[in-house]
């Protein structure tokens, strides 16, 4: 089977410091993969390179067999590779409904008219944000902001979700809700995900395979 | 569960619409009070500057790309009108259409250069481009054929108008109609899906990009649309003043538009229009020399940014939200008081 995502020999340096050193990984369609590592091991840099926010210094990335190494973040999103950020950056002047509408406007194929409105409502309901749909994004709680990040990622009907510390600094209830959403996206939507976390227990309970990143290299890998 | 009301509720829209209709009605009736030609001229120029300020708001407000060179498409249009009618002999309507196209092309060019940039870099780039055009316009002379006149330089180039000197009242109503139409057009754009995406790009480019938005393309779109409207305002200005001068490309003009938008409320479209009308009329009434006017604009901009960063419209919206929240809290306290057990305070 063709890998959904195949990254080969990814290297990245900042000011002479080697942050990623020949990382090679692949993710199959629908697979659930965890990425674990100490602070400074290069987890977020790897997420940035895989999602198109940063260009790698060396190596190549293929998504569904297509070479995407130099494609920017927005183009990869439109292909079905969505990511969330460790620290959400909400739109200050937009409501929750509008934020999802923006993401849906970029989705391919692009829903129009009534289909679009239904699409927004469906995403908001699935993310548990329907009752907050007219609330400005900037006044959401941390838990709701993470849900909105997730809702935004769902709008492109993702084939791969890259989730950078999606569950950090959340209450137990918020974490449970978001976990249910993630499992549903994987089971019902068929989305594979790469979940980056400091929480080994969480990764063990949500991922079939865990990659250990140390000093910019995949040091080992474990199947749960 | 009680669902929160939409931010822009029906009654608020009706009140805003009512104020706007009343304002337009007053402006329509104003010439019936037999004002002198000078006052009509001040207001006519004010309408065109207000349309220009609204066009700045597309780029600097809605898209958040604060430009200090918005005079470039405006001046390009006034010069195109003058050059095409005076030197090429084109009829004014055709020259005006070409001028709008030229302004749009200028906007596309500026947008292409500015779209990868943000913040002060956009301001510096646009300022440099407009100042370069201003210097060229101030220093260059155009010859109108063998043995003809040399036009240009500080004196500018006259525009050939088919109607000669239009009566002030006709110019007044034409400029008012143009202001209403262009404001309506910009508001429509602002409320379209492209406008929504631009507000997202202005608010958080990173989140917008992670939502699949090609932010460079949308920033270019903002420059193109804003410049098209600025070009239309420039063509109108050329028709009203009858001359294109280097002042049409000046920093003062760009600065004016930015000040009007900051005072009125960036991104609100109507706010900059109202601020432009009020400030232009006020500053003209004070009969200040140009240098003092620039200082006054700078002072107004500083005071606004320091004390009312959202401008008049933004501050009004904030106060209204605070009042609504206070009313809700009072209502909540009253309800809780009513639910207290009887005799509890005896």
C-alpha cells in the first residue's frame, strides 16, 4: 500500500544548530502515530516541516505519492493535510462560525450555498461548538480554542492530521471531549494522525505506533 | 441552553441603517439651503476624499496591510485622465475608464511586491513607491506636440472636460452619488466571502494559512480592489478639480486617508467615510496652511491611536458591548434576587 505520508532524510538547521538530522518516517492511510520526545528534540520543527510551514534543508516529503516538499502550508491543507498549533492564534475580529467558514472556503471541493451552511453547522456540532458559534474567537476558553483548532482542521475533510500538543493545558473534561472527537475523525472520517505530545500515557492510549525523537533523530519506534 | 445572540443583531443593523439614511438625506437636502459655492466645493472635495478613504480601508483596514502610498493609484488615475484627454485627445469618459484600469494595474503591481510583507515593511514599501511617483510627476514635463505647451511639473496638467465648468451643485450631487455607490460597493466586498477571508488574514495570517488560505493572493486582491476604487475617486477628483498635479501623489494625501480610517475605525468602511467628511470640513473651515494641516492630521492620528485604537466606530461598538454586558449582569442579579427564599432577609 502507498504510504499516505512519506518523509525521507529530513534535515533542518537554525543558525548552525542541527535541529532535525535525517528524519525518515511514513504514515499509512488511517494510521494513528504518536511522536514523543524531550523538550528541544525537534518535535515542533518536524511538525512545521511536514505541514509546510518550514522548508527542510534536505530530504523530501511525499503525500499520497505526490512530491510536496516545497508546497506551502495552505496548499498542503487543500490536499487534505491539516495541522493544529500548540498555541492557537485565534482571529480577533471573527466569530467561531466565521472562522470555520474561512476554512471551508478553502476546502476542495468547495461547498457552496446551502451545502456550505450545512457543512459549517455539521463541523460546529461535531466539535461541540454549535452553541458558541456567534462568540468572538478571541473570547473563547482554552478548551474551546483547541476545539476550534480541531474544527478548522476538520473542514478540509483531512486525510492526515498533524496535531501539535493538542491536549496540553486542558482540563480532564476538555481532554476527554477532544479525544472523542479525534477518535471519531479517525474511525468515521478515516483520517490518519500524527499526535505530538509530552504525555506518554496519552500517546499509548490513542496511537498504534509511537516514534521517539531524540536530538533530531528518530531514536526508536514502538507498536502499541 | 441559552444561545448567545449574533454580534450584529437586527435592531443594531436597523439603527445603523437609519443613521446612514438620515445622513444621506441631510446631504441631499443641503444644497436647497442656498449655500455659497465655496461650501459646496469643500463638501464635493470631501465626498471624493471620503471615497478615497473608504478605498484605503480595503487595504489598510479590512486586509490589515497599512499602506502609506495609497495616493499612487489615485494620482495615477488623475494623471491618466489629464494626459489622455489633453495630449492624446481621448474623450473624458474613455480616459476615466482607462484611468481606473491603470490604477488597478498599479495596485496589482504594488500588491505583488507588498503581499509577502507585513506591518511596517508594507508601510515603508508603499511610501517609497508613491514618493518615487510623486517625484517623477513633480519633475517631469510633457510636451503637447511640436511647438506646443509643456505640461506637468509642479503646475500639473489640465484635464479636458466635455462640460467645461460644471455648476457647483451638479458637481456636488455627482460626487455624492459617487460616494454612495463606491461605499456601497466596498461594503458589499467587505461582507463577501473574500472580505471575510481578508479579515481572517489581517487577524491571524498563520491561522488563515493553516486553514488553506493563500494569503499572498488575498493580499494582492485587496490592493487590486482598493486601488480600483482609489482610481475611480482619482478620476472623479480630476473631473472636479480639472487638473492633475503632483499633490495627487503626495504623502499628505496617503496620510490623510490613513488618518480618516484610523479616526473613523479601521475596517468599518462607513467609519472612515464619516471621519473623512467631518475632518475635511473641519480642517478646511480652519483655513490652515498645508504644513499645519499635516501636523494636525499627525496629532489627530496620534491621539486616536493612543486613546481610541478602534477609532470612533470601534470605540462605540466597545461601549455598546459593555452596556449590553452590564444590562445582562443587572438582569442576572435581579433574577437571582427574585429567586431568594421569602423572608430570607428579615
